[in-house]
């Protein structure tokens, strides 16, 4: 019996290697889209999108221009991988041709459960984790 499949968010981060030529980077981008669209067609990936350079940061009643991440941490886009495990998803993500030119990928399993304040999550402050 095959392992059940789960969705994993892929976040593309970083900038192109400034030592690379625009032609080499474009070739990697073109190869990426062939790779990506093939996996979309096979059901191993789900679509995402590139992100624009503009944005807003929203906090308790305040909206400011953003995003404010450091340059090396800027998110360029996202998509989803469908795999039986985080390791399987990472193996597929590792085949991304754009990795050779400075981009990095963050791979995160999606949490299917609704949020609860009593659960230890990414949003849980350290003080709450004691005990």
C-alpha cells in the first residue's frame, strides 16, 4: 500500500548569484518551468506564484509598506509539492535548476489541523513552552 500524500509548501528565497550571467540564469529559469510544469501535469506539484516586490505589513491595527525582510531572506515565490514524506518532497525540490544560481528553497509541511492556543506551534511564545 502506498503512503498517503501530503502537501508541502515550497518557498523560494534569495537572489540570483551576481557572478552568474543573465543568460545562464535565464536558461535555469526556462529549465525550471519545464520541470515545474511537468510535475504539475503529473500531480506531484500544485501551482503557486511569483510574488511582486511590493507588499504591506499588517499588525495590530497598523498597516505599513513592506515587506521588510533582509534582502537575503526575500521571498520570490511559492508552490506546493505533493509527497508521502518531507524527505521525498525535499528530494524533488533538490532537482530545481534554479538552485545552481543562488536561490534557496524552504520546504514546510502544511498543518491540516485548525490552530489552538494550547498547541506548541511556530506562533507559540517561548514563555508558553515551559511546563
